[in-house]
């Protein structure tokens, strides 16, 4: 499968990620409920408001492999495949790299946010996988 460079081809991914950004920004009221990436609230139930992120993974359209990007945190360089979508501009998503939280075993805060951002062209994303909603400190 090859990447196609046409704005209209990213529609379903753009819609999904736009929905996630709106949830994270608490800017949209939703009237339906399911358990997938487009679940209309963050967290296990609509009454829990301590979650602020729906982490995602991206898979390349060219070979189906997971996108991994480098980051440096506390002087250590590594890679991560877990991201927080921060904003969208057409078929371009700006994301923040998330890394495992070394200071907690709490399942509600398993990641911390880095200050490493990247922009990805959704035309080159073949699939998005949503991870369980979490609370990211210090966003």
C-alpha cells in the first residue's frame, strides 16, 4: 500500500482525530455512546472527569508498521510510539510524544508528556489505534 497525497483521502482519520482533540479540549457535547476511538467522553464513565487524554498509535500506510519517533527526556534519548493529538490542520496532525511514567504504577497516569512535538501527514497513516483514556500531568 502506498501513501496518497490528496487532501480528501484523510477524511475518516481527520474526523476521528478532530473528535479526539475536541474531547481533550472539552469543547463538544456528545449524544451517543460506544467503546471505540470515538467514545464521546474520556475515562471509564461520563461522570469521571479526571482524564484528559486519549493516547493514540499511528501505523504507516506503506508497510503497516507502527510509527516510532525519537525524543530526549531528562538527558536520555529513546523512541516512543504513543502520542497525544494536540491539533489538526487539514490532513496534518500535530502530536506530542508520550512516554512511560517512571514514577507510577497507577493505570490512570501511565504516561508523561514530553516537550517533543511533531506533525504527521494523515495521508501516510494507514491506521490509528486508541489506547485507554488517561490523565497526563502538567499539560
